């Protein structure tokens, strides 16, 4: 599970305000947000030594070259691609739904001190709910379906976005809105031209944390429920003692997590391009 | 800089004939909530602003200057019995043709918009694109910032940022400007140069201006009339006409005996109200 660790480790680390500065190449157009590939060196070294040390005969620790051929077999049998597609779609739908809902709810909660105070305990409670505990309820209500998967992913990924948006709203300077009113901007125009852009950095702080969470939960719900996807394949290979295949799938999922991280970072840097470097 | 409404403006600015009333404030009171419940901040304020007049509002810190200006700008609701009108219409929300200029220029500019696009904010979708462009370059030229149009506000000095805010207001072609200590946090040199620019804007546009300040010299130098707020709840404790010749000059005007006399008078008014 080493490679999958990329996701949760990042999600667990608190996002400090300083984080913004690091991912803001405001002074140049450098795509400094892409993690340098040499950071993958330890993984490569690890896999290479595994390859050298591993005995062909051990069923539990097959060498990485076996993983590759197992993946190829899987791909030839026409199982891998649809599974990968199902996983990516679930992940994307879940993340997008979490972003939209999280932003809207965060706005609604943060906009009034009263609702904010009233909902605080509920939010803390809901956030602490482990996604694995949500799965049985979700399957009960929605069955073993793609919708169920998306709902579980959304419910896990929404929190960092909602809470970041909420605290973003609370930090907005009221002068910004009085200015907009004084310039005769309508209500909708104020949301579109002032509130939303002002909150984008907060929203993206949340999305950055939510993206790896969404991926991990996508795989988790697939492993737990066996509904389509790479996670379901991982669970199957473990059940069938197809360890080479299992390791291969885990490696692929990890690489996808890296890619997602890089993409979100790039998007964030793009959004923050013209912001003050503070 | 092009001159707008010059015909009716010059007569108003010269102040020879009786001017029409731009803004009316009758029995205006304001209650604001504190922890101990609502507190009366302004009590029974009465005054008029005349078309094209420059009125300075002075008073000690916390006397209610900002609150009064916010009432005129429709950002704070006065008590129901208050009568506040701008250009003949009751103020409910920010009045058309009146723009508020904030002391906190940094918070009033949108950091993700260029200077040009900040100035565009109030015009977007309201005037044709060509008109919008022309007005933006014109108002940026007025404050001497046409060269910085493509920059972001946070790349500008404080004085420049305040000029951007002024340009954004001017681009709206306002008939009224409500300015809350706009030069309060600027150094003396920048302040003087912005005062000169504001004076020119006032003369060329004939806008009605209410200007809150802590600075007695600034109030006397710029205004046609000074209102001194005092009391709890605050009322207008003094009203001092300023009849210095225009255009005014940073050195020559400030050496006039009349300037020194007014300065003294305003100072005494503020000190006396404090006792
Ligand atoms: N939103 C508010 N809620 C409650 N009380 C307020 C609010 N805003 C201002 N006040 C109170 O109203 C009074 C007048 O405040 P105001 O800001 O108008 O004073 P000011 O004359 O502009 O002061 P300064 O010169 O320091 O800017 C103060 O006692 C202040 O505590
Ligand atoms: Mg004030």
C-alpha cells in the first residue's frame, strides 16, 4: 500500500496559509507546481530492489515484472480499461459534486453568523464520520450502484471544501461588498464578480485536500462493495491470490493519485497567478 | 481631461446664484447595535448639501462621521422617522450617481483585477464597450495612472491605489462623491498632490462632495463648508462656511490670513465641543 499512501498522507497534513505562497508562482510563469520527477526515485529504487531480491517462487511477493504482465493480461481480457474508466468517472463526479456542493453550502453557512454557529456542532459531527461507516448506509439506501459510489465519495470529499469556503467567507472584508453596492452592482453580479473570485483561493485550498481523499474513497468503496472499478479488481485479485495483479493495480492507482495531485496544483497555480504573493 | 457638464457646473461652482439641493438630511438619527442593545449614534442631524458643493465633515474619533457618510451612501439605514434624500429621491440602498470612496483603498480594490479592470467594474454591462474604454482611460489619465492600467493593485503604492479608487469612482460620472478619510493613511506629499487632483476633479465635474477627515488643514483647504460633529448621540455642533478663493494653492492659499483664521476657528470649534 506504499504508493497509495501519497493520497491520505497529503490529506492529513494541515493546509497552512503559507501553502498558498508555495503554490503561487506569482512572480513568474514557471510551472513550479509540478512535483519534480526525481522525487519518485525512492519508489523506483524500491521497486528495482524488489525486482532483484524477489524470488520467482514466492506467491506473496511477486517481482514487479510479474505485476506488469499480470496487468497486461488483465488489459487483454478487456477488464482493466472499463474498470479504470469507472474509477476515474466516480472520482471525477464525486470531486466535482463535492466542489460545487461544498462551495454553495460553505457560502450559505459562512454568510450568516447565526447559521454558522447553529450548524457548527452538526458539521463537526458529520466531518468526523468515517467514510467506511457511510458505505453500509449508502448501499442500503441506493443499492450497489454507481450513484451510491459517487454519493459516498462526495460525502467524504466535501468537508475540506465546505469548511475552507466557510472560513473564507468569514474572512472577507465587508468593504469589498459595500464598494460593489456603491458601484451599483446587482446581487447576482456581486456574487459572480466579487464573492466567488474572492473565495477561489479558499475553495482551491479545500479542493487540494479533497482530491486525494476522493480518490482514496473511490477505491475504498469499490473494494468494500465490489461495484465496478479498479478497487473491485484489487479486492478480487486479493481474494483469488492474484498478488502480482493486486500490486500492479495498487501501483497504477498510486501513479494516478500523483497525476491528480499535479493537475490540481497546476490548476491552483493558474487560478492564483494574478493574486498578491501573500 | 475632458470637461463634463461644464455649462451648469461653472455657475454652480462659482456659487453666485442659489444652488439646488443635492442631498437633504432631516431629523436623521441612527441606532447601531452594541452588546448592550441598540445605541443611538447620530441624533437628529439636519443639513443640506448643495449641488456642486464641497463639504468637509470633522469631529473627534468615534463621533459618528463615518456613520453619517454611510447613511448618505445608503450603506446604513437611519431610523424610520429620518428623511434622507439624494437628488430628490429617498435614500434606500446606495443612490444612483453617488459613489462612496473608502479609506481602506486596499480592501476596496479587487486584487485579481488589473487597474484597468478595477476601474471598469461599475461600468460593465451598463455602457457600450467603446464608451467604457474611453471613460476608463479618461479617468485613469485624470489621476495620472494611465501607464499602470495593466498592473495589479497590489503592485502599486498606497497613494496610487487610492488614485485607482478615485478613478473608478470618476469613471461612473458621479454627481455625488462620499469620501471617508480618503487620504488619511497617506504621507504628507502624496496627500497634498491628491488634494490638488481632487480639487481639479471637483472643479471640472462639479460633483457634490462630502469629505470626512481628521485633518483641519485639509478640511479648510478643500471645502466650501465645514460641519463639525459632536455629542452623544452626535449632532452637527458647528457649521463653518469657508470662503477662500478658488482655485486654491497648497502654499499661497495656506498663507492667506483668512485660511489661518478659519483654521483657528475650526480648531476652537473641535476643542470646545470636546469639553
Ligand atoms: N457597525 C457598528 N455597530 C455598532 N456600533 C458601531 C458600528 N459602527 C460604528 N459604531 C459606533 O458608532 C460610533 C461612531 O462610529 P464612526 O465610525 O461613525 O465614528 P467616526 O467619527 O468615523 O470615527 P473615526 O474618526 O475614528 O473614524 C462609535 O461609537 C462606534 O463604536
Ligand atoms: Mg470613521
